[in-house]
C-alpha cells in the first residue's frame, strides 16, 4: 500500500468515526464528546472515560487505546484488521465504546 492509499483509507475511517459520534449523539443519550486533532480523535464519555484513536502513518496502522487495552489495526482484505487477530476495527470500537458508555453503541465502517 502506498502512503497516499493509506492516507485516503485512514482519513475515511476517521470521518466515519466522527459521523458515527454525531449519529449516536442524535439517537441516544450517550453524549460522546469527540475531539479531533490532526490524525487523532479522542472520544470522551459521560463517565469521563476515553477512547483515543490515532493514525500511525509510518506503519500504515490505526491505533486505538480504550479501557480494554491498546490495539493496532492494518488495512487488509477491505477492512481494518487487528494485527494480533482480535477482530475488525469498527466492531471492536463498537464493543469498547458500548462498554465505556454503558449502553449498546454501533460504529460503522465507511461505505
């Protein structure tokens, strides 16, 4: 994958997270505050816990830090897959965000 391909795919993923937060805030009382600074998004939940997602450009990865731990994802076969085989990025983000928000939340990959 070229740097440009990575940047396009990673940017689409970050935009999908931002859109997901907007949708969740409109349809639930989860009240997720999402702050973006460059290639990093910090999701802050009402209990003040956070999930931090940031781009690792030299490695062509997306990293996620949540209460459950730290995770690295590479784009493979049309999805962001955990480098240790522990699932897909958006499914895992949904699970960890749900745990931290105390209610079911769904983040969807870009269409």
